[in-house]
């Protein structure tokens, strides 16, 4: 099904550009303005100058951050700051990240290759998120100007035979690039040109669909750009660079895949009455109340999160706290069949997602906040850190918070395989890929 090929990528020439630690950056969509400025200060060759350049008050249609990125890229190529691999390669990419106390780590290893862009209707590339127009416009403008990709789409592919695992696991030599990110994750890249290994990987994936984990806006952008270039060109063979997009592909069976939850803080609620809301919840959920004092709150919060995690494999459970109350609540869905009548048109895989239960049943039906507004940020803030979510309700900026268990990788696969998109912010794959480790120039 999927077509994945090696390519001659560009990597930094550290002899000219300096140490790689000052050259790479996190994904553009999680960089704050302060972090953007700091990355600029790190190096005149930091990839943020291309991937997420600064705007200026005097920007015009002809002179803007996209045109400046294109000019910089041309300059870097000309002076040798970026150099191209001599032979087509897959780029083996490993991320070693901490998993908690005691210094324990996990290693997620996959590979970067060029994937032929397919229409979603083909069923070859399967998304699980709905995209927004703003980020796609931004990324398309950058792609038009630079004709290059500075980062990869994080995707998943099944490896039932273990072929990919065997090839990746056999690589033991020193990596070509190693860098530690600001979050403590160690990133390693090997340029892999062994023809037998490349052929083995390519054969192993050619009958498998690809599931997008992170990077839906970038895939939609690549698809739009491909269609645009095809229209301009008039005729094409399918082998042109604009028909492909760089992806990092990890094995869906890899236990090192990690999805983090995004908790919900709700605000600007109309006619919100906590006691009535609790009565409404009682119709669908078993409710356990955990009262806390100022002194016991951190431990009680930890108890709630630990209980949720322990029940995740056999129950749909949420943590909740309401403004001005000194209690946490554990909400456990009493009967998952209730979701069959609430969203009958959806697949069983979708109906049984924790995020579906929260958004369709609790937020939409019980609180009256319509599903079509959840992505607009009018009433819901999505927060990765549980402690930060708690601060929102403690300081009164949120009226109620919901603490979430993470979506499972198998749930991502099953919903995407059913051709459906999850509710907003259903997944946060971790770690995040660094931008600038391997660059693809389209033409």
C-alpha cells in the first residue's frame, strides 16, 4: 500500500555551523515567542530561522518571514552549512527519554524516509485528527517559498513480521548525530545506506497503511502543495519530489511509544450549577469524592491520578475538580453502551474513547457546549500538565477541570482505521521530533 523510499537528505556541517545543539529546535507549534527569541540567539544557523522565522512590522507580500527563510536556505546551501548525503538513505532516528524517577529511560527507534503522498480516500495514509485552516496556510506559504521540509511527520506503521525491528535493532555503531534536547531527551541519527536493509524495510511496509501520529497539518499542507504543483505542471510522472513528504516512521508495536494526556479546563460556562451538574453526572457515572485540606491536597491529587492510571485498562474514568470546592471527584462511566445512543453514527472504537465520552456526553450533552465549538477555545483550554490544570481551577480562572488518562496507541489505530477523526487534542505523542536533524529539498 504505502510507498516509502530512501532519499539524499541534507544535514548540518558542524565544522561550519557549530555544534548541533545550537542548530536544532522543537516543533514550530510548541515554540513560545520567548523560546523563538532564545533559539535565534543560539546561532545564526539555527533551523528556527527557516522553520519558524520572526515576522517584522514592515513585512510585505515580497519581503516576509517566508521569503527570508528561502533566501537563508539558499545561502546556507551555497556556503556549505548544509550538506547533502552522497547516496540515498533512510535516516535511523532514536529518541531516548526519561520515564520517571530512578533514571529509567526508554528508547524509541524508527526511520525517516520519503513517503508518497496519497489522498485520504485511498486509505493508505490514515489521519486521526481534524486540522485547522490557520496552521495549514502558514505551512503552505513556507513550503511554496522554500520548497523544502525541515522536519518530519511522526507516523506509525505495523511491523507484524518484525522485519523493521530486526533491521533497526542491528544498528549498534556510533550515531552520526547526537544531541540532548532541553527536555532531557537524547536524539540520535544514523545515515543508513545498506541496500539490503533498505529493501527489507521497503518490502515490509508496502502492504501496510500509515497512521499519522503527529503532524496532520503538515501532511495536509504537503497534499495541498502536491495538488498545486501538479496543476501548475500539467503533466507529471509521480516520481517528482513534490509527490513525496518526509516522515518519521515508528513501529506501532513498539512499547516505547508514549502518548500523554491533555487535560481540560473549562471556563465561561453559562448557568453552571455544580450541584445540578453532579446530579446529571450521577445518571451516567459512579462518583467517588475525595475531600482534601490545603496540606493534603498534593497527596490526594496524586491518589486521583494514580487511581485513574490503575483503572485505565478496564474502565473509563476521569478526575474532576470544581472551583471553590475542596474535593476531587473520580467519575467512572457506568455503562459504555450509553454511548451507542449518544453518538450512534460513530464506530465502536470512537464511541469508547475517553475523549469521546468527555466531549460528547459530559461537555456537549450535560454542559451544553456544542461539539462544533470545542476547537475554538471559547470555553475549553487543553493543558498537558496536570499540576497546571489544577492551578487553573485553584486560582478561579477555570470553573471545572477534567483530568484525563492518555489515549492508547491501539485506540489511535482503530479510530483511524475506521476512517474517523478524534475530538480535539485527543493525543500528545511524546517525545517530539526535533526540527533540523534531516532536511529534504524538494527540487
